[in-house]
């Protein structure tokens, strides 16, 4: 996946690491929204990370578990942010 310049800036501003981005891509749930895919972590995703990743990496992701990433239909990562609102999974 390609990260847009906008997403790079937002990730830096919001301290979203490449490790956290990879966790969202590998273990996140997907919700369709306005012709994009929004990936976010659920309790099940965190449990999977805990089972497969080393402890330090898991703790980094767990502290920032409210992060999400928006990916366009073309595969480009559009932006990344934090949100505490519950995401409905279709």
C-alpha cells in the first residue's frame, strides 16, 4: 500500500507509528464509509496481536488502540487518526 503525503503528515502529527499502522492493516476490522475502507482495532484484534507479537510491540499498540486508518479503493492510505466513538461493524 502507498501512503499519501497527507497521511504521512497526519501520522507524524498524531504519533502513529509504522508498527501501529501495520497492526491496523493486519489485525483491524474494516468498515466501509464514503467509498473508503476504515480499519480499526477491536478487542478480538488486540487479542490476536497479544498472541502473536512480542510484549513491547503489543503494549505500544494497546496504548493507541483507538487509532484508525482510512484506505481508498485504489489502495492508497488517505489518513490516520484517533477516535473514541464506537465503530459499527457491518
